[in-house]
């Protein structure tokens, strides 16, 4: 069956996505930076309140996916926190300087996370050889790969996504993400043969604050909030029927 995963950046957006019918949540902070690790309290609240699968991203900072030993230690600890909270998976990605997957450390994280599934995120889209990487990730037990076909958006990378789906041959799930919208999701499914799709559907809405400080009246950080509209999640799901 088709599955829709929504990336959310806060509790309220997650609640709205769940109300719209999201089948799974990739829980993040700072989606404007591509997503970083949400707080322990954020993960716990969502895990306790929502029945849909919750998969936090484990990414200690924005920027590249080349991590030093201290950052790797942070990643390991965050994986253990998610395991303690009985999350339904973790989303992560590590590269080496040469653009290849950091398979040795990724394998350690897969082992550490067990029995939680591990998803390799769009660091995959920055790797040197996606077909080699696909086989390596299958070998170490990664469950899903989030990809836009090594292009900024999935519609642009549709040809590579199709090829990856064919090579995967049901050994790993190809999760299509970036630029997935109600007006193209059906086409993406038809072109690639994939059945799992990822979207943030991120919007900004006006803050409910009544007092607006005049010095910050035009500052979007102060009076605009990120949001997911439940009706748009429902539209995305319906568009794939």
C-alpha cells in the first residue's frame, strides 16, 4: 500500500500532520537547514501522544554530512535516546571525504539502533556512486533510503530514482522525497514504481501573538511560525489513490 511520510519541525506541525492522515512522521528540528535532531522532550511528547510511527532524524548540525569523532559520539547517544523512547526508527546519514558512504560507522549505528530500523537520509544524494552505495546499505541492514535521485527535487531526479528502485528489487525501500506535492505524486509513483513518499508540505502562518513589538513587526522569526496544514496532508494522500 502507498505510504506517506511527513517531515515535521515541531509538536504542532506533527499534530496537524497526524490529523491529516500521515502514515509516518520524520521528526525534525530546523527544517530550514534540512532537519536536525529534535530535543529529547520533543521526541518523548510526540512518541507518547501519537500512534503513528515516529522516526526522528539524527543530525547534530546543518551543513555537510562529514562528522568528526565528537559529532559521531553525539549521534550515537541520540540513537540510544530514541531507542530508550521506543521510536519506530531513526533517520541518519554519514559520508566520507571522498563522497563515499561512511559504511563502517553507519554499520555501527545500525547495530546500536537494533531493533529500531535505520533510514539513510538525503546524504545519499551527495554520495559519489549511488548504485554502489545502495548495495552497501543493503548489506549492513539499512531499511530505507530517502532520495531525490541526486537532484534538488524528486521530479528532477526521477530517472535515477527509477533505476535505484529497479536495482533495489524489494531488498530495501526507496523513499522518494523533496518536491513531492499533490500535483506530482501520482506521476512520481507511475514513473518510479515506488510506493513510499516523503514531503514536508511546510508553510508559514501568522503567530497568534496579540502584542507585536514595533521594532520586530516585520521580522519573520518573531511573528511567523512553521506549520503543516492537515488538509494538505489529506490532499497528498488522496492524490496517490
